[in-house]
């Protein structure tokens, strides 16, 4: 099993569990206060982006997730 588990929840957040760090575009690390699990916003309505604050419920965010195979990556030119 991987050191980090990422679960894309139906109608909700992306849950990240395990050994991970989250960084901003400049590479600065978010302080997670010792958390080993967090939810990331998927709906775009959170007031605490990139973290989920439950706003998806009031916004009526709806997306059912089913695992699938991705196509191979395109070759880099």
C-alpha cells in the first residue's frame, strides 16, 4: 500500500490521508498542524481553498466518481 491514499468522494471533497505535504505554487508548505488527513475542495465554493469546508453541500455539487484507466500519456516532443 502507498504511503499516501487519495480518495475522490462522490459529491464532495478529495480526501488525502497518510504521509504528504501540500505546497503553494511558489513551493511554500501549508502548515497542517499535525493533520494526517485533510479534504481538498473540488467544487470551488470553499471559503478556505484549497481545503474543503463543506460548502459543496449548500452549493448542490454533484459528481459521481468511478475509477477508470487513463490513456497513456502523449509523448513529449
